[in-house]
C-alpha cells in the first residue's frame, strides 16, 4: 500500500493514514517527489496552476512520482480508487488505454461503491474521517495551501472559512500572472456566455490588468457536499473477481 505525499496535505490526513495502518494491519509506504521539495516550487517553476490538461502540481507531485515508483517496483496490479460514477468510468477507461503498464484495477467501480459508501465503510470501522470532510469540503487534497482543482464552490468556502489561505492563493495568481505576462488562474467560468466571449478564466481576486475577466465574487453560489474521496492510498484485501465479466474489465491486461 502506497501514499503519494505532496507534502502539502492537512495534518489530519497523516492521522488518518496511521488509523488506516492499524485497520489494515500493514504499514503504508510513503513516496514523494525527489525533484520538488514543495508544491509552490512547481507553480513558480512552470508559472502555472490549473489548465485544460490538469494541474501542473498533480503531474509533478503525484503522477510522475507514481511512475517513478512503478519503474523500480514489482507489482501484480495498481489499485486506483475511482468511484462508481460516470465521469470516473471515463477516467478508468483512459487509464487502461493510455497507461497499460500501470496494470490498473478499479475496485470501487467493480463493487459499485460511490463516495458516500466509502465514507460509511470507514466510519463503520471506527475511523474518524479526515477533518476537511467533516468541515463540509468534498476534497481533502493539499489543504495546507488549498487545492488548485477545488472548483468555484470549494474556493468560495475557503474564502469564508480560511481567508488567510484564500488571500495567499489570490496573491499567487497575481504574482504568476505578472511573471507570465498572461492570466494564470485556477478557476473557469463554464457558462455559455463566458465561452462565447472567450473570457472563461476566473481570478480569486479581481486583477486590475484584466478587467474583462471575472473574479470569484462574480460567480453564482455553488453548494459543495461533504463527500468522501480516496486520497493516494493503494491496496485492497481481496483481488479475486466475482465473475468472468469483472475479471475481463478489471484484471485482464
């Protein structure tokens, strides 16, 4: 079992890891980038936060770390905790097609478990769920700074509940924008009007050099639900498929 550590997680995530180790009766290996000691260094190195192809920090602090581990370790499968939800089906299919060497399997999809079901299993085991979920966030990633993939609702809640983190990230957006000479944001306006105008980028705080772009205060309120998502843990107790179809979908490479 492996946890990919961005070194940017909430302290309570590491408490949760220890609780899970006791539950599993097995130590969880921790791996991390040997190139970037902090997530901020990635953002400054590439003058980027979150773009159409994903967050630059996720690439360098998670995916490339996992691929390095993959090259130096023997394994039968790698477990990816994609939940039983339509968009996650697409992620799983993409993983199978584009990363065959990962030997990926998806037990939550195989067993039909969504985030709520995962949360109930953890609670039934007597384990306290990570603090961010208890506070009403649906994302437990990178809470030391806030997650650049958190979305409009996430960052509106951050502004209210953790204004210091919000302001620091708003400052970072402006700093990277000045360095790059073009807008660097985490958020997008997905409305038809924004897409038609070509002004889809959304700043956390209004940028005086780009008055045509919205800031988060211009966006409608969006509710975020306190759902559970798995966060960098790999492993499952029983890899035996229940039928031939499940074997073909999940285990045949």
